C-alpha cells in the first residue's frame, strides 16, 4: 500500500473492501454457482433454504430475506437473545449475547421447532466460523440430512479458535464453503496513535456474497419457468404493482414456511 493510502484512513478502508470483492470475483464464482444450483433445486421442490447467523451475522441473514430485491424460498432464522445488540449493557446486553452464542447443544433445540426435510439446505453464517452455536446448528442440520453451506472468512477462521466442544470450525463441518474473503481480524483501518484497528470488512464482503447467490438463484428459478415473487420498489414497477408484489411475496412466503409446522 502506498504511503498516501496508509496515512489516509478512507483510502485504507476502500482498498481493503475492493481487495475483498476482487478476491471473491477471482476465486469464489464457481462455488457461488454450485451453491446457487443447490439452493434453486431446494426452492423448486417447495422446500426451504434456512439462513442462520448469530451476532452481527444477522445482517447477512436479513440481507437474504426479507428486503427489497429479495424473494421467498429463504427462511431467515435469528435468535433475539444472540442478535439484539442495541441495549449493549444491562438487560439483553452484549455480554449475555456473546456468552449464549457459545453455549453447547443449541442445534437440536433449534431444529426441534421445525419439520425439516433432507431436501432443505442451511446457509450458516459466521465470519470467524468459531462460535459454538452456529457450528452446533450446522452439525444438527447435517444429522437431519440437510445440505449445509458455510459463509465464512477462511483467513479470519485460520487465526481464530473454535469455541465448539468438537474443536471444529464451521467450514470443517459444512458440505460446501463460501469464503467471503474478509481479512484476518476483520477490522482493516490502522490510525496513527491508535494501537487497535477499526472498520470491519465482513459486512461488505458477506452481503456481497449474499447478493451474488440471490441473483444467481433468481436466474435459475426464472430459467426453470418459476420466476420468484420479488419485493420491488415502486420506482421500478409503479406504486400499485409494488403493493401487489409486497402482498404476493409475503403470501408466498407464508405458504412456503407452512411446511415447517405440519
């Protein structure tokens, strides 16, 4: 990195973000296509792609669904006890959340709530790949016959220690792995006089991966003659059409998740 970039914190972050996205383009597109094919087959079978994450991985879960430009077939799972960060301290504080996400044995408890099927897939999201709960959820999903995809940072995982009793990391238990290419330690900006880095990259790279998968799945569903119902802004389709799509999309989602409770 040039001296100017090293001394300019804005340039540091932009370089790190571009580097992660360039690395995704250089090495992850084949994996994204393979995962997207698996997800499309699940959705075409009227089953679900469960998307799970704790902590700030919640952002990537909700990036998949529901938001504008997304569609049913994905089932977001976030546990408020491990993702509700706003209070920080006191009741529902961050200390409790970080403790809970490393409690062993959570996977069977979670999946007991749903009637799953071997045709289902799970997208388990963890930048470090080391939190016990996410690994446990992935392990139990595999035991139930589901295909498990990990969205993680292999560089960050390499310098982290698994909190799961098995000693394994998320990418080691998954069937397929998507490497979001966030750097080790995630935070990427160093400031003179401050001995700890700031500004993590994983939100940018993780959500980039989510939307690459989402776009490819939408293409595959449309190619198969089953174009998805997409939450769409009025500026694209007009107010009336946007309102209709909103209702149709959530009706379709309700129908799809119904299979989990039969």
